[in-house]
């Protein structure tokens, strides 16, 4: 089987600060990581490969530094890594990103399953996976917490807020994976050394792809950002420290006063 | 001069750091209290290729070099010296001497499974009447046909009861002493005549096991001589050169952890209406600690560079062990002082780290012995000049 895993290199948001003037993230000096749920997607592919054999191709669109994220994916066990990098791709919103990734997937050729993380911790849109599936015209299952392949179809559990839904889809298909799906493995020291010394990251530029230039980068992005601001931090919560029975009563009255219950 | 660290070793550092935070930190309190060997974690470390970092790929290692190995030990040293000690005894004192001195057969038979972490290694030198004075060992190995017959007792051996492969220092010719009379042998667990004696209860590094090894007419095949007969002193000195370097790397990690914890605590602890960080007394302590960590790390990395470029590093490795263990013990004492009563309580890691640090000034040659090694190397340099 052939698995394609889409990954994004993101700033480690646990150590990110926001520029108060522009409202933008200060990216300088912030360590970058593979988007956490993309690692879950890669882990899902690695487990499936252990069961059914095959090839895992990781693909990322980003600046040349995203090479590091792809090397880490190779170290975890991916077989091939492709970096889509070109100034023409810069400034892409989710649609232009999905279109560009889709063009790269078409160049790769045959595949059985595309796995993406549910959403990235920097943009938080959760749109690229679904849009990519639409461009490629393949079935999609989002918010997947469990998956398996049975007789040429994928069976997955979709984790929704109020319920879990079991879906089946014919292959090829695209799934977006949540952090509940698995615990991503650590790359081994052997894998790390091989990723840098034995394996390659292929670089694909615009000219390598059959691509409509008006649909990529900033120009191909219908999204425009109206305003960026940091929301005021929420005030501290109140702790009611009475005896349990009294606390419950106070809480009940407060909630009722606010028409919550 | 290029001080940058390659991207693969940075990824290795990040991976080991994550492993330590997620797998080591949660178990250390129990491990320390109960003196429990962290068996599960050692298995996990084996799976990650951490048990053979400096060993070449050809012999089952990761091929990460001395720098890769020491970076990993530094990260482990930040959270747990028990894990670091187990790894150090296995890698520096068992795997590395076999890679340096072993025959091809010995490497295939012992080094490959050791470096893959399928087997655990140990190194046995110390005896009731010999430690600092290594030439005074009394464990004998007498040739009898195709075997050496070992008799004697080794004490305080790290990993002794857990090890599958033990490098043992023996006397083959008492008259020759250190100059031709000492031989190292590779002894397998389960060899008839080898038994594990008392398991020690220790002040610190309580997760690492330390035990007595008893040899009673223990028959070891003659093929298991490591290096040449009578050249055992060279084998163990070269092994210790590596061991002291990785030990120093662990101390750098430990001292860095003391520094990080002290800064964090001092910035958050409010006394007299302000963080104690604003007191000059605290600032001086932290400035000293930061300077010493910086100095020790640079020493260690420089000595690693000497080793990796094939230069002599015996003196420097002894200096690194001496300096890094001293500054670790000073850093943990300062960190405890900054944390005050909180640092003294068992529910915070400072208390365990304080006990764990103390051994670093003693094992793999006391710091007093390191000074003798350094002075000895200086006098040799003088003679050569």
C-alpha cells in the first residue's frame, strides 16, 4: 500500500509570544516542530505499514527550513520525503495550500490513503485536509480517532463532540487524524542518523508541477485577513470553598441567576 | 572554530529530551524510593538505539559518535543520574572497550547485541582491597588449557546483577603487576563459577544496581581475553578515558538542570514583596552557577572534539570529570540553598538530585585520583618536551 502523509512545520506555540503592536506571532528564535496532530497522522501510517507493508511518503509545503520537519518524519520511519518550496507558494491560504499539495499528490501518482493531522496549532483552521480531498475528488473522513483497513476499504471512527460515528470509505481516501488516535513514536537514533546521512528530501518547485499559477500563493488565496488581535485573557475563575453541600447550593443559584440552568 | 552542532545531533538531543520528560521523569520518584532498576525504560532506550550511540553501525550501534553519545548523556543527566549511570557503565566501560580492543569474533558475539541493547554490559575493577590503586587487584585468572580460571571478588559493580556481559580485570602475573600482569576478560552471565553477591543499598543513584560479583573457579574461554594478555591496564585506562568524558557530560546536564530550576524558582518565589531573584545574593549564586556550567560544557565538548579527531584526551578527560563533578555538586548545593526548605523536602526533585550528584566525585576514579592522572600526564608532557 502507499500512504501519503501531509505535515506542516509550525512554531512551538507553547513558547510563542505575540507582538503587541501587530498582533502577529513573533517567530524569531522560536523552535519549530512538526504539527502535533500531523505526527499522529504519521504514526497512524507507520502502524498501518507495519500491518500491511508498503511505502510512506511525507509531503510538506513550506520554506526550505521545513526540511528539518521532513527529516524528523524520515527518522520516525517514513520512506520518502517531498518538500514543496518556491517563493510562488508563499502567502497561501488553506485553499491555495490544498491546491498545491493536490498537484503534488497527482505528480506522485497512485496511492491508497492520504493522512493529515486534524488541524495545525498555528492556524487552527482544520481546512487543508478536507479541501485537499475535494481537489482530488476522494472520499474523506475527518476527526478520526481509530482506523483500520478492511478488504480494500478504510474503516474509521469519527470523534464528534457528542458522538462517535463509524464510517467506511473506499480507497483511495483521505483521513484527518486527531491526537486521541495514538501516541506518536520517538524517532530512533538509528532513524535519525539515516534520515540525515542516508536519505534524501526531494525538493519540488512550481516548475516541477502541473499547476495553474493563479491558484497558488497569495494570489491564489481568496482569504483576506481583516484584523489580527489578541483576545483579552479571561479573568481568574472564582473558587467556592464552602462545605460541599453549601458550595453546590451557591453554584446552583449563581448559574440560575445567569439563566445557564 | 566551528561550535555548531549538526542538525542530526540536535534532533537526537530533542528526542532524548522528550523521552526523558515523558518516560523518565514520571518514574524517578518511585524508582528512587524503592531502589528499583528502571527495567522498562532501559528496554525503551534500547529500542530507540540509545544503548549503542557511539558504536559504529557495523557493530549494531547508531554511529552517533562520542558527541552524539555525550549529548544524550547530558540530556539524561538533567533528569536522572541513575539512568545515566546504567547507560554509562554499559556504553563507555563495556561496549567501547570491546569496539576498541575486541577481535572480530568478540565484536560479532558480544558488541552487536550490546550495542543494540539486547544485552546489558558491566565493567568490574574494584575489589575490597583495590579501587583507586587499581594495580592492587587480587582476582586471579590462571590459564588451564583453553580456559582461564577466575577466583576473587569484585565489589560495587554497576549493573552487576543485571549484566549479560562483564569486562573483568584480573591478575595473570602478580610479579609483573600493572606492567604486563593484568588482563581483561569478557565474562558472560551464567558462566559456571560466577555469582552475584550482596546488592548494595545506596545514598543516591538508587535506580542503578550496584552489586558484588564472586568468581569461584569460574571458567572463561581463552578467546575471551580482551586486548592482549597482560595488557589489561591499557584496556581499562582507555575505557575510563571515555567513561570520564560521558560522566562529565552527565554532570553538565545535572548542573544545567540545577541552574534552570533555580532561575525558575527565584523568579517565582516572592519574599519581602518581590521575587527573590531581585536579591543580589541570589543573583550572584546564579551568575556563578551559569558561568561554571558554561565552562564545564565547553571543556567537555572540546575534549570530545579531541577524541573524535584522534588526538590524546586522557588528561582532558580527567580534567572534565574532575571539574564537571565538582561544579555539579556545587550547583546542586546552591540550588538547594535557593529553594530553601522546599528543596529539602522529598516531594521535590532537588533532594534526590542532591543525593544522586555526590557519587560523581567518587566513581570512575575519585576526584583526587583524577588530579594524580592530570599531574602524571603533565609530567609525561614535560619529559616529552
